[in-house]
C-alpha cells in the first residue's frame, strides 16, 4: 500500500494511543504492540506532552523509537504504519 492509500485509510481509524505529560517514553511499548496487531495506529499528543516542541518533532521521535513509519501529522494527531 502506498502512502496516499494509507493516509486515506487513516481517516476512519480512531485514536488508540494518547501521549500526555509523561511524554512519549510512556507510550512506546503500547504503540509498538498496537502496530504488531494493526496496519495503522493513530496517536494524539496532548498539550502537556508537547512542552516546547512541535507535534511533528514528537511524532518523528516516537516513530524512530518504535521503528515505525510516520504517515502524517494533522493538528495534534499522528498516524503510524
């Protein structure tokens, strides 16, 4: 599946991982487990998680930590494959 198809399919995916004030370290295992079971996982970054960084920076760092592909970020939400 190409990136454009994955983005289209991500529209119907619900958020299943939330990143809060504990940061991305607290959700890496959960995201990794969900990616083993699903093709796409949607993650929401709460304001407390962002601190002085952007959602895009956090999303890229989380993708690197779990060895996933970041499909897109939109607002405070990121989609991983």
